[in-house]
C-alpha cells in the first residue's frame, strides 16, 4: 500500500493529498480542472511552509513530501498503478458512480476504491463496479491535517480485508478510525446536519443572533466550533446537498431549513465565497 490516488483537488482532496504525502505515500492528485489543481498545489506548498515556520515539520520532511505528489488531469496516469484511490468530489451520487465505474476499468484488480462521502451509500456506489468487496467509504474531516478522525464505512459487500487495509491507511496518516455500518449520514454527518439545521431554524425564527447561537453552543455545550460557523466552513452548498440526501433517505426531521436554501440561491456559500452566516471579506 504505497501508491495512493486522490480524485478531486478541492478543499477535501487537497487536504487528503497533504496528509498522505506526509504519511510517506506516493500520491497522485487528480482533477479535471487545471486551475483548481494549480490552486491545490499552491495550498499544499504554503501549508507545509507554514508548518515548518511553526516548528511542526522540518524542511527535509517537506522536501520529501512535496516530491511525493504528482498533479495531473489524466485519470489513467493518476490511478493506473494505485493501491488505493480516495474519491473526494462533490456529494452527487451520479458523479461518484461515474468516477467509480471509470476507476474500476483503470485500476489494477487489487486496488481499493474509497469514497470520501459524508452521507451517501457506499453500497450503491460499489454496486456499479466489478469489485464491491474492495469498495468502502473513508470520511475525512475538514481541515484534514488538523482533524484526527476518519469514519470508515463498510458497505454491504466490503470484505474484512478491505476494512483492515483502510484502517492501516488511516493509522499511517496519523488518524484515529471508527468502523461504521452503512446507514445514511453515518454518525458524524447525521448529528452535525441535524444540529446545524436546528441552529439555522432558530436564526430564522429570531431566537438569537448568529454570534449568540454559536456562542451558546460553544460555551454551553463545550463544542469547539459553533454549528453556523461550521456550516460556513463546510460550505453551505455542500451542507444543502447533504441535507437533501438525508431528507430523502431519513425523512422529515432532516428537511433543509428555508434559510439555508435562500443563502445558497444567493451565492452565500460560506468561507469559500466570502460570505455565509458570517462575512469573510476581510479574510481574502
């Protein structure tokens, strides 16, 4: 398990590539969009330099890790020799299924195909391949290099060997892992979406301000981050897709808050767009 490919170089994909390179894997980071791939390369290099400046990494580690990463828009080049591929694209089932079908044809027979999905069914994705026993979900958290957990979700056909290898990858990345039996939303997303949606409903109802809702949860319930602040970090468009999937699969209590829908329609997507429940214009 030395060759690791990440498909999708957005916020999650670039973070997974970052920790994988530090973990000693030979990493291929793939994206169909060269501009986003270039942004990912720039992000990884800057974050590693920051870690050197702060004393978390030494220069030799960074030099070796950066040499371990290949950036490419060619999926065959990225995944042709992979031992494990981690898909980290948008939460759209059709997109994930299409990528897994393509990977199934490109990758060697031993390759494990993992999805970084935070809510969707790895069984449904795996069923579209000829290797469902080698398919699994590995749910990383943002920011990947700081968050210590990976949820590893077993599909209906995931083999014990695949589960153990996924855990080994997690350990090599310096992460704690939990084993989850597939159910929509798994553990963390199911809880986080529910709490965040209720916070949005309270804001819409005028119960309190954004700041006071988040402050109440952080200081009263000892959460490290308020639910509205977290939604901005995740991306309100991503959160809406998650809520829509959970609403479809788990029912009424996951109906997306109308305020969330309104913000997404307005292009207020959180940190990445410069505004969400908070204004990030000064961060640019």
